[in-house]
């Protein structure tokens, strides 16, 4: 199974099953977390499709849920990729602004 970090999209080469303390080598996000689980569903009231699972309040922190199953498509974009794109765009804008000032 090929996995990606739910937060930054980094390809993961971790051994399954994921330990409770496993983190992403790139962004250090917890991997044994609801956001990485196949049962996670942001559209549901408790954000979990597994009705028998105990309620977990913080969906991004490591937990001990016995129903946890990692899902390969946990990464939805955003996070670090969006931040980097925005940073690159703002750097380019500032650079062009500085260049126009030197030509005045």
C-alpha cells in the first residue's frame, strides 16, 4: 500500500501497521490520527464512519483507536503545498515591486 501524509502529501515509506507514535518525516504530523484513517469523514457529525469507535475530539493528534486503518488518499491538498505556492507567489510579487521602484 502506498501512503501519503494526510497533512503535507509526502510519500511515506513506513511499515504497516503504523505505530501510535509514527510521524511524517517531512512535516512531523501524527500518522496514527483520524485524518489518516479510512473511517474519517468530515461530513459526519463525529467525523467518523465507524459507529462503534470511541469519540476522538482532536482529529489531527495521535490516538489509540482500535478501528484505525490508514488510507492512501488521506492527503487532500492544501497544507504545506498551499503555503509554499502562496509564499512563492508573494516572493515574486515583492521582487517585481522592488524592481519597479529601482527603475523610477
